[in-house]
């Protein structure tokens, strides 16, 4: 299960912060083009959702946008969520 979280969904920790770099295959998205994972982080339960409506394979898609509590948290390739995110 840990391999699915860290390698497939690409969710890992570094220096107390959360990093997300998905490697999902097109077949791992549901009929609506979504793949989701729920996990605890910094005392909160996060629901991380990926949307791939055009069913691109890993390597041919990127992160278009990401937000946490209304704040943008992406640089276009990797999502970074600080451990101490301001409350919104």
C-alpha cells in the first residue's frame, strides 16, 4: 500500500512538508477521469483528487492547477503543501 501512495499517487514527505508528483496510468482514473486518495497530514485528513478527463498516460500529462485551503500550491510539475498552512 505504501508503494501506491508514494510511487503511484506520488505523495511523500520531505522536511515536514507534503510533496505530490503523480505517476498514475490512464487506466487508474475512474469513468469520470478522477483518481482520489485520502490520507492524514499534519493532524488533518486530506482528500487529494487528480483529474484526467482526456485519459492521458503518465508522462504525457502535468499538473495544471492545485490548491489547498484556497491557496495555490503548484509550480507546474510538483505540488508542495507546507506543514503549517494558514487556515482559510
